């Protein structure tokens, strides 16, 4: 691997990390076929204060928490606003996915109680509790209306369920009832270390919008709306049409996401029902496709999403063969290396041609050191004479960049790697953390991640193998690059997920082995 190649990769990493930091402040539409002007950005008129604010205004009230275990997840409800506070995914290292007041009806006057403590005899028989249903019911019993909220869980699907809201007018006058439903709150505070992965997905009949949730937005006639973090998502899809979706900034650090459905007019004694299909689970294409294929559109890996999806499918295929994500990453590294090997050969050939001309170029630099224009002209003539294209090594690199970035995004957000073990690595979605120090070191902190260190050492020897004899300033540059680049890459990868570092280490090791083979063959 030549110094130009390594420099390009390093610069690409810096650009990628800078872009990740910048994108938090922007308003991207990830689907390039959708123009940003198609989505309406405006202040959303919804009832205030929010349920959370209403509860905070009642200092004497202590929220009653109800826990419901469903498969591998634990759902934490708050009784007073009949909302989901957070979900704990036991299968994924007890990952906590907070919604704050998910699926609450945005009306501060409502106070719910769990069904078991309430008489619901006035509700219609179709909405009464059935012993055959696995559900949790909350009921608000007011002077003018009664509202029952049923969270109905499926015994067949692990991560989806239904929300059924039954409305009944118990007054003597016609009621015009609004039904805004909060999906959840996005937390952009600095304490949330993964806040750059937060996002919102809106699906209309013809378009999909991938938004970062930092600007206020409304969109009419949606099919579903979802919010997501790095690995998990919450999605709500109304059974009936006519609902709009919104993103509303609560303050500089939080955004509320939800639905506003058409107002419901009920005559005295009349009742009606609204149903919503919900998904609370990992961003896993296979799982979401099994429930509803359209929902898989929530999973998006940025500009190179198509490539990321293909690489993840390959990774899942290799996992099915070896039943270990670490070995699957190693096999993927080898396969990607072999696929790109023709491009690598072309690049190395171009670099060798350039290196062969270095002594002549050094002579020209000495001869025309005071005449830069003449120097450039003579160098170009030298390239023309030997039929060398100075940009010949760039095209293969450009073709490899989409694969590199696609894989970076895929491994960064792959929920499959969360909690996956390999050798000494306890979690492939985190740095390998061989051991922790009692005190922090400059730059490195208090954790010793051995894999990036091994990778940096391997890159040092790779640089050493690829060096060609040179004199003067070129020799000094080579020595400097041989030390600087491994250190720079080690620092760049030091806190990255160990799965990504493992991939890059294997790729570098294969490059080094091939260069060693060429050197021995000579």
C-alpha cells in the first residue's frame, strides 16, 4: 500500500468523521430522489403543554411504573399518561431505548389508570378485556368522554403490537375530539454520546424522507412515521388514512415526533375506535421484512446505502455458515479483498511505474529548482515519454471508496454486532478494551484497545515492505510517512467499533502478505 493510497484513505476518514459531526446540524433527505422542498417545514399547532409538562406541574403525583416483558424486551409504561417511557432489550446487553412518553395522547387534561383498577362497564362490549388477548389497558374516565387505550401484543411476532384507542362521548352534547399521538422524543443532549445516529423516517404513498429531527416539520397523508437511534427504532402506522406527521422542537436539545389524526366528531353516547400498528425493535431487515416489508425502509446507511445493504447481507450469509460474527467479518474482509484485487493490482502497477521514475524526477528537481514552471513541463514530458499516467492509481482508489464508506456505515450501525463476542473482544460494536487502567492516559484515555495497536504495527511493516530505495528528500519523506501514517491510523481507529477495526486489520494483513510474496518472488 503506497503512501498516496494511505494518505487518501486517511483523508477520507477525516472527511467522513467531519461529515458525521456536520450532519447533526443539517436537515438531510437521505433519499436522493426526494427534493427537500417537497417536505413542509413549519411550526406545528398542537395542544400545549405536553403530557410530560402537565405531569411536572403536579408535584404531589408520583408516576406509577408498569413493566411488561414481551419476548426479549421489557417495556416500561407510565400509568398516568398511558405511555411507554422506555424499552429495554435484554438480548442486546440491556440496551435502553427511551421514548420519554411514547404513544401518549397529547392532551394534558387526560389522566389514565390501568384497567384493573377501573370500572369500564359503560364501554362497548367490543373493547372489553378478553382473556384470550395479551394486552395492557389504560382508561381515562372524564365528564365528557371516556378513552380506553389497549396495547395488544402478538404471540407470533416478537417486536410488533397494536395500539387500539376507544373513544366514547358520555356527555349530552356533540364532542369534536382531537387525537394527537406522540411517538417519542429525540434526545440531542451532549450526554447522549450516540445522538448523531438519531433520526426520523416519514413514509408517504410515493416518498420516503430520512430526516435528522433537528428542524420542525409537518407532512400530510403519511403511511407511517418512525424514530431511530443507532441500533433500534420505534414505528407507528395508523390503520386509517388522513393522519399527518410532525417533528416539533421542544427546545435546543429535544425534538418531539408524533402523529396528528383528523378530529373525530361524536354525538352523545356515540363511540368509535382507532388502531395503530407499532414496531419497537432492532433495525434488522430480516425481522422487519417478516412483519411488513415496507417498514424495512427505516434502515438507511446514508449515501452508499445500497452498497451497505449488500455487504450486510453478505455478512449475514457468512455468519450463517460459521455462527460467529468475528469470523464472518474476517471472511467478508477476504472476499472484498479478492473482489477488489484486480483494482489493487492496477493501482500497484501504476505506483511501481511512478516509483521507477523517482530518481529521474529527483534529478529534474535539482536541475530546475529555481524554475517551477519548467520543472512541471519536464516532469510531464518524462511521463509522456515512458507512457506513465500520474493519475493511474487514482481511478482504482475512487472505485473502492464507495465500498469502503458503505462498509464503514454498515458496521457502525449493525445491530447484529451488538454484544457479539470474538476472542478477547466482548462486544464487536464497541472498542475491544483488553483492559482498563485506573488512571487516564493522554489521548488514549483509561482503556487499552489492543486491536488498533496491532493494526498500526502491521501498517508500519506494510509501509516498510512497500518502500523503494530513494535518495535526498524522498528518502526522508518515506521514513517520516512510515512512522506518521501507522500512528495516525491507530488514533483514528482507536475508539471505533472493534468489528470495523478487525475488518481493516485483516484487509491490511492481506495487503502486507501479498507485498511480502512479491518481494520474495523477486
